[in-house]
C-alpha cells in the first residue's frame, strides 16, 4: 500500500482541529476531511453563540433589576435582531482561528466533503482515495431527538437552530433539565420571552443538589416556570402555536419548543465497521490513549464514549496527536475534568460531587465556604453560592463552586486534582484582595486547619516558647 498521507482526520470540530494541527506541527503530512462548517458545534451552534447570547441577556438583566447598588439603569429596550447580530458577530470574530485557510497554512490539506471509511487505512472523499497508517475519527455529536408523538408535525428547535431565530419567542417551552436547558432558559427570560422548562426527572441531576437548587431558584426568581417530575406525552399544532400535553393530561401552549434532551454521538454513515471500530450505547469505545478496538484508528471528542465538553475534545486531540506523532503513550485525564454551566450564578465542577464520592468511597470529609463571608462578594452585592471541597483519606477528589464567575475560580483546583499542585500550597498562597479567588484560599486553609493548629503543632509551639524564655 502506498500512503498518500501520514494521518487522515475526519471532522473539523475542536477535537479534529487539535489533532490535525498538532500532528502537522510535528511534521506529519495530514489530510482533514470535513463536510460541514469548520469549527464544529462549539463555534457554530454551541459554546460561542450561547455565551454571546447570555452576555446580551445579562445586559438586559442589569437594566431590569432596578436601582441596584444605588444605580438605576432603567428598563432595557431589547432589539432582538441586534442581539442576533451580536451572536453572529462573535462567531465571525472567532471563525478565523478554526478556518480552512489557517490550517492549510499549518500544512494540513483540507477536503470539504463527506468521508467514507473503506478500511482502517483507506478513506474516500470528494472522489479521492486517501491512504494513511493512522486514522482519527472526530465526527462529533448531534442533539438527541426524543420519540415524541406529534413531534414530526410541529416546528421544533435545538441548539443547532435556535440561534437562527429572526424574532424573540413569545413563550419558549424547553424540554430537558441539563445545562443547555438552564442557559437558554435564563437567556430568553432575560431577553423578554416567557419560558417554561419541563423535565421528567430532576433538574441538573448530575450536579451537587444544593448547588443546583441555587441556580434553579435564581432562574425561578427571574420568572422561569419549572415543571419538574413531569414529561410530555405528545405535542400538536395549535394554530401558530404548539400544544404540549403533559403526563396526566394537563397541557401548556407555547410559541416555540426547544429540545435540550442530550446529545448523541455521530457514528453512523461513515463506514466504521469497515475499519473494525466497536461502538457502545454512548459512542465509539476508546482506551485512555483514545485508541479504538482497532489500534490504528483513534476516536476523539464527542463521537467517543465519555464526557462531552469542548475542552475535553481539545484534550483528546492533544493526546492523540502525541501518541500518533511521537509514539509517546500519552493518556487522557480521567479525574481532572472540569465543567461549567454559564448561568448567573455559574455552577462549576471538577472531579466527583459529594454524592458521587459518598457512593464510591463511603467515608469522606467535606469543607464548605460560603460567598457570604467573601469580602469581594459582599462589596458586589452578590453573595449567592459556595465552594465545596470533597476529600477521601485527605486526597481531594472533587470541588463544586456555585456563584458569580465560578468557572474562573476552578483552575487551581483542576491543577490540584491532576496532581500538579497541592491544597497546602494554595492555602499559603498570597491572593490579591479583594477577589473572589480568596474563597479558594479560605477553603484550602479550612481543609488543613486541623493539621496546622492540631496537637503536634501546638506542642511544638509551646516548646519553642519555653526555649525562648
């Protein structure tokens, strides 16, 4: 077999771009095949547009809360067309980083076509036969669409279409109880829509319960209507609106319906079976090096089984690039995977929640510090939330932070859980005052307070005092 390239990458989202660019920078000849938009879900229909929308909604909220801190901004005037333009502008500003031109400048050959896997070293695209000793699948994921009677007869939205709305919804009904549902609920309630969130199970069921309640209470206080513990039996057109019949027969009428019921790995239609790649219920099965059941083939990002975050996709791509280019057995991080829900207040998590740690280890210790005791939070007039450290046998296994800018406070804990720093070092760090980061130092100090002021340090201090007399 004559190889046309050293590496074939299918998919130009965060994971595929990282591995393609990294491998090219190591000097490999790389071909990147993408049928859709460069940048994938994160740039075009996920992280970037949702955070841009939330930023616009936050400005509207500032004007709506009245004379806060002695400043009255007055009722906001919302131009939804201008909001949509801001969202599109954010995408356009970031797009060059993920563009075809940039990766071609790095030495990557980019083919804008659908790829078909013919074998573990053979892919066809745009009428060309591509051969390489290694193949990376980075085909991403798509919104999960529930099997709901009547859904085919109504117009519904997902994160892939909601940012294309020309007009503000009058009443947005959201199915789902996870981060996407919460972020979009807060964005649209702040922009002036009526919002109802419907979930058959608990809201934010994977997060710390107390932290989740702080978020949902904040959204409810802004006017979001939560219908927890109930599902939708069927939907139907009701004039220009959509009627949702709930469990038990009750119903609501909404102008728009957003499906935020999870994600499904894109694993169909690429010919994975031709490469002997095994899939499970959650996506392509991989090891810690992101190799599939066929060791010549790697799977990175949302298409593989496991957590689906943009930063995790980028991490996957880095791991695969090092494995392929250098032959170094780099492994993906398993414990130190952070995630943040960008509501107001934000909810950030790394490692295990308290509940998950108790289920796994049984005996744990928990340290909690509230923002009510943080001077910066008091000065800003926003003391909602807390930080919680979860330890097992004195080893940090999880951190939950809920509050303003919670995601920005997670970095040192990511390093500690990854074993690249220590709690004691953070407890002794000099932190600028007044900042919300002080809560991390306070929590770290509290975790070691019993050691610092325990029996042995106290005995030592008394001995030194006697010797100095």
